[in-house]
C-alpha cells in the first residue's frame, strides 16, 4: 500500500535520498557549530522560562528533518511546473537558512542576526508549505510541525537575546540593548 503520486511514481525511493541528506546535513551543521547546551558560550546564558529540555532538541530536529525530507520527496515526484519550481526554490532557500542558523547563533554568537535569519526562514517555510499543499496536500501538512517549531525557535532566539543583551557579538538592537 505504498503512496503513489501522479503517473504511478512512488516518493519512497526519492525519500531514501532526501531524508538522510537533510538529517545528515542538519546534524552536521549543528555539530560543526557546537550547537546546544555543551557550547560554553551558550551554557552560561540565561535561558527563557519556556525553554524545552536539552534532550528534546536532537529528537525534535531529527523528526522535523525527516518530515521535511519526506515532503521534498513527494514534491520532487510531481510533474515539472512553474509552481513546483517555485516551491522547490523556496524550500531550498529556507533550508539553507535553517542550516546557517546554528553557525550564526552558536558559532558566531550573533543573536540578532540569528533572529532575523529564523524569522525570514519561517516566512519562507510558510510560503513553501503553502505551495507544497497546493501541489500535494500531504507535503504541505508534513511541514506543519516544522512551522510550529520555527515559531518556538523564533521566540527562544528573541528571548535569549533579550535576557542576555551583552552576549550578542553583533548586536543590531533587535532583541536586547547593551547596558
């Protein structure tokens, strides 16, 4: 009972490429930028009261990257069209921002720049999910948990900057003002 798309093609073979690629690259970017609570700079920062526990981030991102890989595989199996091309460009753009966020935040300690990055990423991801939904509804729905998590990530990023204004290596005056 494999899911079929137009023309009888199954997205599962494509997902064997897209899912591991997105999970591996996302994980690698986090690892290379020393993301998470083990990061010495981040460990000493004051955290928002609604911060999830440390263990949750790896679990959630693995699930979200898997869902993104499945959504991408489904859209890649759709017949070529302007709408598909636009959706794929948006997907690639928001994913590039996603992969850049950890190095910006954890590696470069640029809290405001990371906040702008996650906001633009969220806007692009909403547009991507909308186009995916028009092409293949299940692909759009697969992005919903990601959109919700990006909302949380935006709030966490903002609050971290607000609580730690002197920790930003390149303050833009968005999340906090140095005293």
